[in-house]
């Protein structure tokens, strides 16, 4: 180690034995150099996620009995060194170079929040999923948000915007509402690799979870007041309206993309209807197909 770490990466992991090695191996250069502390907060795991993480020298491994991402993030925060924090999902890949560049962008006087660009890896997905993500990748509004990338990062000032992670599912939506567009930066560095769902049903599961938890996120905001959780318009809705503007712009530029745009909208509307009228019995609908 060259000295004390000046930043931390917190990875909340629940039964991630299929992907945790892939995630950590991409970061080992900064773990070995001591530049960044990497914490894996295993929560409610019944597999060998913790054992796999411990095989990487220098990685801090925490084990929580309860399966709760919010609890894992809180535990990771308590164990983390001071400085910028990167919150990373175990099923996505961030390179050591990207982590360095993100930390550099979040130094005092810089941005409050950041993340790398996104690349959607859908090679093995069914054709509706591939075409859905091909549209998504061309929507400018998607590339400015902090949710949906599997990672976001906060400077010390950004992290000071709230006391601790609330007990909600969509922590990235919660953070996105706290940080204004002019306070964040998408750093030009190695992109985050997001492995997409493989089947339409898997994609719908993820989308349904997102839409079902939007009111929950609004209630969890520190400044939530009258109207929170009641269906009133939220910044998330504003983001959805921005997507609609992007879709219309895409159609104007290339009318031949009409089928893809229609498919994109149809899957979103199906997920919204299912989230409203068929909420299901669980609070977390995970896509396991992308973890194969």
C-alpha cells in the first residue's frame, strides 16, 4: 500500500456469488495500490459471496444477517474511510481507471455526484431486449441521470446531503432527487458495463420494480412533505417526460425507428400497469438472467 486510502467503494451484495469476482477483479489494481478502499457488504447471503470476496487481498468484507440493501449501504458507510464514496452494484463492472477518474472529479470544489458513462451489454439477450436497450442508449436524458447505471458516486459534500440511507429499494432514485443536474458530472472515462436482462419477462420484472418504488422514494426524501407518496408529480416524472421528448426527437431524426420506439414504449407501459395493478408478493424483483 502506498498510503491511506482517500476514497471508498461500497458494494452491497446479496447472493452475488455468480458475479462478485467479476466486479472485484476489475477493481483490484486500486485495491492493491491502496488508493481506494473497497468494501463488500454482504447482506442475508446464503451462498459463498463473502468467501469469494475474502479471496481478494485488501477487500473489506462485512456480513449482515438481514437481506437489506439499505442496511448494507449503511454498514458500508460506517466502515468507509473519509472522502468520496462510490456505491456500486455487484452485477456491473467498473474499471480501476474509471474509479480513479470518478474520485478525482469529486474532490473538494468539484461536483457533488458523478458516475461513468454507461454501455449496455445485450449480446446474449432476446431481440426485443436488444432493441429496447438500443433505443435507451440513444436517449440523451438517460445519460444524465444517476439511476439505472448500477453505480453512482458522491463527494463528501454530496454525501452530507442526507444522514443515512432510508429503508427503500431504489437508492439510486433517492440520490438522483437530492443532486441537481448542475451539481453532477458524467465523467469521460471507461464506461460502466451494465449486463442487460436476457428475456422480455426479465426486463419487465426490473421495470416493474422501478415504477412500483417511485412513491417509496419520494416518501424517503429528507424534504418530503405534503403530497409525497400520493401520486403527485415528482422529479422522476420529469425524467420520464424528458424521455418522451427524446423519443419524439429520435423519431423526427429517423422515422424508420418507429417500431423500436413503439416497442420501447409498450414495454414501459406494460411494466407500469403491472406495477400498479399486479404488485406481486415481494419488494425486490431481481433479474437473475444477467448474472449468468
